[in-house]
């Protein structure tokens, strides 16, 4: 193979380095969230609190739906740029940003309500675990929103094309991971 045909962005496996890096990062995040969830379940078992009278399950179910739809917007954004449609890419990324910000706003609203009801991190092991795990996830959503905004700016600058859009794919991997983690958290914390 000549030097001209070697793409430095690809590994020997044929996978783009940026994608491989994200997969490795997500593997570490799986371990981290597994530890957090395990710790939460341990705290819940030691201090069984019936927090369902305080937690707003219907609101959080709607919030979960919003996050799932935001992941669909990322899929549509990737599809748009694969077809060379930069305008649709931008619009779907804007929709993702709006939905992600809505998710985070509802989580902040929920925190304010829970705190006003006396459900605090220091009130019980369940409360400490709840705020730690959901807060850590919320931080990941915030990072995703900043990244999404950066992608929107890059889109307006013409940085993504039909031929070069790995940045959108890598962002999608992260955003879908955050979505899947929330589905697990919603099930474990709110429904069980």
C-alpha cells in the first residue's frame, strides 16, 4: 500500500481512531456507571426508603421520552449529513440541543421540588445515592449539550460534509450512551 492511500485517521482494524477512542471511553464510562448504580442499589438495600411518594414518576417518564426522542434526532442528523444535507443536519442538531436542554431543565425542576419537600442528599442513603447517580448523569447530559452546540457551530462553518462527518458519528455514540444510561436509571430508581 502506498503512502498516499494510508489514512492516518484509521487504525489497523479499519475503524477510525476517533470512533475507536470513543468506544474505549464509553467502556470506561460503563464501568463507572456500573459502580455508581451498584453503590446506589447497595444504599437502597441498606436504607429502604419509600421515595415513590416524593418522586414524580409521570414527569420523569415524559423527561425520559424527551431524551429518547433527542437520540432519534441525532440519528436523523447523521442520516442528513450522509446524504449531504447540511441544513437538515443543523436543524436536527438544534432539535437535539433543545430536547437535551429541556431534559436538563426538567431534572433541575425536579431537584428543586424534591429539595423543597425535604428529600435531600443527606436525608438518607437513598437520597444520597439518588442525587449522586442522577446528578452524575445530568453532568454527562450537560457535556453532551456543550458538544452538540460545538457541532452546530462547526456545521455553520462547513466543517461537516457528506465525505467527512465522523465527528457527528462520535457525538452520536456518546449521546446514545447517555440515553441508554438514563433508561437504566429511570427503571432502577423510579420504577423498581
